[in-house]
DNA sequence: ACGCAAATGCAACAATGTTGCAAAATAATT
DNA sequence: AATTATTTTGCAACATTGTTGCATTTGCGT
């Protein structure tokens, strides 16, 4: 088991349960983003569908993961950088979704460019959703 | 009825039906984006739910409207600039979603900033999803 | 080990989206 | 203008996705 799992749960005042450990482990292992369906498939019959929904919801509330806006409006989640332990707010993000393999990357290290909007719009968050082909799918 | 409606349908080789006229009119009147639910409510019992789904799908295929990625992963549609009559591909877009009133704006005239990705990623589309408070909701 | 609080599983439900097919509306042809 | 061919619609049924309430189970602090 990944060493950070118990730490992360404790730090967020969550009880250490099988589903939380397993789901968090999935995020730590797989670098890309996960959809609810991915988790359901990978965990087999181990957890109830409802438990997965509630676990994801809890993780989002605690800032352990965040949702990703995608071009096809499918709901995906990715680990927050540094587990958001610092109250980090995810105001800016660049995400990349591969048109071929469907993998979604959370590019925390890419700088979000400044966006200039017409007068009257107050910006609180900027999400950049890039599609194309990824490292593995070059062609 | 908006004068562009019949033109647009004909240009895209679509038969002129009540639902298509009405739904296209909604997009032309309302400047912001529409969700399936908005259309369903506004049209009352006039059209079947399935018809609305199919009409939206057809419009997307013909390039009359496009879907908008949103921070909350709700599916919304907006008119394509120039009805995409020129085979315009919507490679770049800035969308704004108001946190207060929920209105979604399609800001065709705002320049999409350049995004620099790590080597190996090939960009085919960039969507910028901005949240905040809009013109009407300033505070 | 015990008791309390929290999380889980189950069932039922709600919302959203899809598919097949017969009936109706639109377009094309004569 | 009437007839035929094609497209679109409405209905029914179904699939998927997400939510809620409640009894049972699990984890946690003492």
C-alpha cells in the first residue's frame, strides 16, 4: 500500500476504511484522472456503487481530489497536487484529454495563461481544457 | 420568427420542422448557452424529450451549435459563430459561467491565450472555461 | 472490550440519455 | 395538386448515472 494513504486520510480527519484506502490508492497509482466508472470496474464487486459516489464526494470536499471539466462533459477526478494540505484552492488548472486513448492528464506544472475578458466579468477560476494526442499516442 | 432560421436549416440540408425552428429560435434569441433542461422547460409540452435530444444532436453534427465544457460538468450548448457555415472548426473558445446566476456566455471575441505543454503533447483544441460573476451579477 | 459516531450496503427513487418502431410530417416527383 | 419517397416525430421501453433514507456494520476513542 502506498505510504501516503493513511497519512492523507488522517490529515483530513477521515476514518481509515477499506473503500477509502483502495480508491485513494487507485489515484496514487494511476497518474491520469479517473471516472466513476473506472473505479467501479477496477474494484469489481468489492464496494457498492453508492459508496464510491460518497467516497469521491468526500474526497472532493476535503480537497484530496478535484473534478475536471472535459470537452465531452464526462465527469472525471484527479488527485490534487500536494493533497491540498495547504488549503490550496485550485484556481487555475490545465488539463489535457487525449482524443485517442481517452487518458486525462492533470498538468499542474503548466502555467495557466492570463485571460482578458470584457469589462464587467469578474474571474474567480480559469480552467484550460486541452484536447489532442498524448505522449503515448503520438502520430 | 428570426429571419436566419430557415436559411440556416436549408444551408445545412435539414428539413424545416417545428421543433427545429423553435429550438433554433431559442438559441438566436437568448444570447447565453442553453442546457437540454432549459429547452424542455421553455417549450413546455410541445415536443417530446427525445425530439429535443435528437435535434440538439443534429445541430451539433451540422455545426450549428456546439457543446461547452463546464466546471460542473453540466451539458450546455451554444450557437456557433457564423453558424459555422464556413466549415469553421471551433478549435479555440473562451466560455464564461456565472457562479451566481448560472448563465453561460460564449465569448467568441476573446482571444484564447497560447498554452505551452510539455513535449509529446499535440494540441488539437483548447477550451478555456472561466467562472466568476458576470455583468449582471457584479458584487 | 465497550459504546458512540461514522461509514457502508441495500433498496428505492430521480434524472438523464438512448434505441426501435409505427405514425406523422416534410420533401421530391410526376 | 396529388402521389410517392424520405425524413422526422412521438411513444414505449430501456440503460446509465446519480441521490436519498434507513438499518447494519465498521472504525475510533475511552
